[in-house]
C-alpha cells in the first residue's frame, strides 16, 4: 500500500505504474473519493467540536452546583432564562446530531470505497526496471554453468521418474486431481535433501529458522499483498475466513505486523520451510506437464525486514539473490539470472530478479527462484514499523526470495544429472543427506 499523500502528489507516476504493471487501478476515482472523504471527515470534525463544546456548556446550564450556574444566579440571571438558554442549546445540539447522521453514512460509504481502491494501487517500479508487457521482455543479466551435451538420448523427468519408480503422477491425480503427484523412495529423499541443504546454508549465514502456520487469516494475505488481486490463486477456507498460503513469505513477513521495532533490532532475517498451496488458475500448455506447475510443493523461503533506506534495501536484495545462486551452484545446475520487466512484476514489487535453471525437457530455462524488494508496500498494509535514532516511527522495508522450491527443482536435477544407463548422479552437496550414495538407480 502506498501513502495517500504520495498518490496525491504523484498521481501520474502511479497511473504509469498501473499501465506498466498491467494492473487495473482507477487513480482518478481514488483521488475523487479521497477528496470527498476528507471533506466529510472535516465536516464531521467541526460538528464533533461543536457538539463537544455545546455539551460542556449544557452541563453547566443544568447543574445548579456548578460555579458558572452560581455566578449566573448571583449576577441576577433568572433561573427561567437559564432553563430557556439550556433548552435552546439542546435544540442546537439535536440539530448538530441530525446533521451528523447523513455525514456518518457518507463517511462509511466513502471510507469503504477508499479502502478498496487503495488495495488496488500498485507500487511504482524502480527506474532501472526494464519496461515490457510480459516475461518475454525480461532482460538476461548473466549465465552461470555449462549446458550439458549428452552422448545418449536423454529422458525427461517424468520418464526418468517412472523408470526409476520414484515419481507417480497417475496415482497422485487419482488421489487429488490434476497437477498432483506422489514422490516415492529416492525422489522423496532427494526432495528432502534439497530442502535441508537450503535450510542449512541459510542457518549458517545467520538467518533465524522459523516454523510458521500455513493456514492464516485473510488479513495476513491482504497485508502481504496477495489479496485482493491474487485471491483467485489461493485455496480458501471460507467458513473460517482463512487461507492456505502459497509461500512462507506470508507468515514470515507478517510475523511483526502491528508492532513497532527498534532500529537496533533491524535487520530481521528469517528462513522457513513450509508446504505451499497454489490453485494456478489460468495456467496452461507445457507448464502443466510433469512437476513444473503444480498445486502443492515445499519451499524454503528467506525474508528480510530492514530499515527504510533505499541503499540498504538494494544491498539486501543482492544478498538474498546470492544466497539462492549459491544453492543452485551447489546443485551443479546451469542457470541464468534475469531482470524482471514491469509487466511481469507483482503489485507490490519495486524490483525483482529471477533465477532460471536449465531444463532439458523444456529446451529452455525455467524459473526456480524470484528475489523481490517491496519498499514500504507490505509494511504499510501490515503496520510493520520501527523507531529510528531520532525517535521517529517509520515503516520498514521488506524483501523475500526462494532459497529452494521442490519438486520443481527436481526437474533439472534429474534431467541434467542423468546417465546413459538410466541412473542419476547425486550432486556432491546432497550426498550427505542421501546416505552418502553417489547415484540413484532403478
């Protein structure tokens, strides 16, 4: 969420952000509702002041024991006149009350619409973000690692999984419908191994491990920017007004909501492994094959809450991206880093970098990580603040990135490390989690 004062003063910038991010946001309507809201609030404040002052005066008129009443009588004011003045004042207060009633109704309507419109306003992207309509306009920054050249006909991860008896998509669909799966044996162990590798690396780097809820209040989804615009992607528990999260970013970022931290406490660096749930509404084509775009997966997520400083945010952005790259390199996977364009940014993201691992079955790089910074966007919604050295309360900046997500990462892991005899070589970094074996065989 943006500060309404910022929107008033930079309406053209916000409109431009909505166009570039392809987000429906009626800034003109918001500003008109805001103008009327302010007018109504000011009118109500004047009536409230009049009512408060009149009520205090009326209490004096009707209290024979008050000093004012005694002085008035001693000064020669007839008691009937005092009563008449009190009755006149009461009529005026009744008029004030009747004038306030329709204004209160207007206030409720305007504030409700104002709040709804504010939740649609996008965070303007950083000036350095490339402009484009969709992911095809993302800009490649660098490639790391060599794409393997195999001297045999390679299999995709689904074929490998069937041959090795470690991936069962058919029974996953039988149990839970499309885009579900079962990992068996070594695939289940490999899945756990990549998660443990990522978690261990983050703990070594000083991130506090957390075990967080994956079923949260809807206001937490709204606070982190996933509602209302992303509501159709979430699995809802309407009866309890709860939602399953699509990432541990949600509870981690909201952990200090409605709090005022001290500057000395910052930055907060957290890491959590959680199961994630996504409806993937609208997904189609090759993304639905195998384990790429599925409804349930596990992810290790890193979140940083820091002070309100552009350069500090950028430093942390580079840090979380480096953490994720180090994990991908440990898995011995070729990948590239892309600068995400405006049309592929989320509502609250200032800037985002994606890591895309090479996936032979797709004959292309596929997204495995997204590192994002948000400025105050999430913090304002969550009332996540800190008191700086000058005792001024400010909103924090927030950042997040995937450390690893599985089973999607199993796609390149199995396909790139496969051998001609149908086995799969286990990368050195994972062997300690796999019984010190170096291969997965039939």
